[in-house]
C-alpha cells in the first residue's frame, strides 16, 4: 500500500485525478448519510406526533 502512495506522490499528474475521484466518493457518501439522517428525523418526529395524538395504545 505504501508503494502505491509513494508512486502517486512521485507523479503528481496522476495524484490529481485520484484525489478528485476520492473526493467525489466521499461527497456522495456524506450526501447519502445526510439524506438518511433527514429521513430518520422526519420519521421520528411523525412517530412522536402519532403516539401523542393516539396515545400509547396499551
């Protein structure tokens, strides 16, 4: 693994596309996680509203 890193550091022309690909992948992952968090927050809020409105049902 360190050989690959040393090769990329020795050739900065190849380092730029690799960094762009990694940045794109990280951005896509963060975007997906934020979207999932927003959906979970909305679902949680709806659950709390439903429990308060209908009661616990027990």
